[in-house]
């Protein structure tokens, strides 16, 4: 075993199962291992590296701010946070934003906001607020968040779990209508389910859900931690259905692949339920994070990455669908969030990813059935063609084996 892998295995908790490669540097869509071998990154850290590795302008913004003022906590105002919050509110059409660090923290913030709004504005009886979620959801790994997961492994051994959640099938608006009660505070949903295998709901699903939520005075909260910031070929994936949610959770790419930045955004009456002492984060909204977050948003627009993701994503999916094989069950996604479903009767998606790694393409499976294909948004058509060539080669190799 590689000595660095051995150290991680010996000293680290075994809560991940990484592919056996030691990465040492990155640039754009590429990363290099400790032997100097170059790989094309088709994971982009679950969409956190949407701008590409070590984007020069982001690195410059980070370094410049780090030399001026990096951290003071929210005990004081800074000259950076207001500018970042203004930009993200204007780009999403939301009234207010509450900055956090990780996506899970932002989801927890959304849950707290929804519950307090239900009690103070909707007048739900105390401790009776319900939040509806979807089967197959992935919103993070805190105890409260795994409490609303349908994945048994995420829940097993971590009880007692948090109550107050209802699960319904994903992509079924009729199930949502049946689940809503006078005590329902919010419906929390991913416009595309990432961890579940890049599951895309039927067209119009989110729009119908939004109408139901309006009818019953329920908050529609969209978790766009993976799908937002241009990943799907729109700034937000919910734009495909023309939906403006009541609450929005963003993270990952908001930090430009350099540090954790997340926000919960919502309309004024929801955000105003918070008063000093209700919620907080020592690092949330720090000057370094605000600077990088603002730069990440500006670069997204200046470099036209959203339209580029739409074009490259469409080209990529069109080409993938031209590679018929009994090994491939389905190709699905939007923009540069693509899932390649591997027929488990023939092969596991993890073994498929290991073969891709040998050929210089890095990805990661979800539940050993789907290969994620989500590169940095600036990927070129030539680089997409290179990935297609590797995929075709691996598919043929596996077909010949069987």
C-alpha cells in the first residue's frame, strides 16, 4: 500500500472509501497525482470546484484578503460581507441571506427558519411543525439531517433521531398534496437528486409543487447545494420550471473550490424570525469567505460559465446517448451534472470508476450503480471528447470481458 494511503487508513476514521490515488495539485479541469500522472477531474468535488482548480482570480482574491483581514467573527461588521450578501440576493431574487460555512449548516439553518416561521407567522402549535422531504434525499450528515434520510446506513446507529419529518416519493406532486397538513411548515427538495444517482424529476414537477405550497401556505425550500451556481446550465436548477422558491440553500461552488461558503436565502418574513442569539456561526460570513464568494459569483457571470455549462452538457449527453451498450442502463442529468447508470448485472459503477482512473479520468460512483460525470464548468469540447473516448474504451473492455 502507498505510504500516504497507509497513514490515512491508520490515523483516520474509515468513513470514506476513496479511490486509490494520491492527488497533489490541480489546475483547471486537471489534477495530478504524486507520480506526476495527469487526470481529467469529472467529479469537481461534488460541484465544489465548478470554477476549476486554482482559478487564478479566485486564488488572487483569497491571497489578497488573507493578508488584509481573514477572520473577526460576527461580533463586528466588516467591509466585505454586505457586498457578498447583496450580490447573492440580487442573483437569486431573494430578500435576505444568512451566511454559513458548509452545506449541512445551511440546511440546518433552513430547518430552523422554517420551524420558527411556522410558529411565529403561520401559528402552528408549538412543537408540532412538520417538514416534508423526499425519499432518496441527501441534505448532509448531521443527526437531524440523517433523521430525514431514507438511506438506512445514514441512520443506523445514530439514534435517537430527530422527529418532525415526513417522507414522500420524489417526483410525485400528488404525494406532496396528500402529505400536507395544517402543521406543515415546509417542503424541502432537491431540484435534481445528486447523491441518489442524478435523478431528474418529470418536467413541471417543481412548478406543481410550488403551486401546492402557495395554496397551503407551506414554504418551498430548494436545496441547490449541488445543482446551483450554474452547474445545470442555469444559475439555479429550479429556473427550468420557472420557480422562485420561498427558501434557497446554496454552498459548494460558492466557495470557488477554495474554502467552505454556504448561505440560506429567503424572503423577508421568513428571515426576520431570527433575532440576535437565535442562530450563529463563528466562521460564517467571515471576510475571507465573503471575498471568495463574491469573486466566485462575478467570475461565473464574467466568464459566461452558465451558458457554457448548458452547451457542453447538452453536447456531452447527446454523445453519451450515441454509445448504446447493455452495460449502460440510462444517461440522465442537466447541464454538466450527468449520471451514467451502470447495469449491476454486468458490472459495478465503482469498478467502472477504477478503470476510468487507470485511463486518466477521475469520477466517483453513487451507491455502486451510477457514475457521476460533473466536471468543472469551463471544460472544453476537446476535453469532453477526450473523456468520451476513455468512456467508450472502458465500455468496450468491460463488454468484451462479459
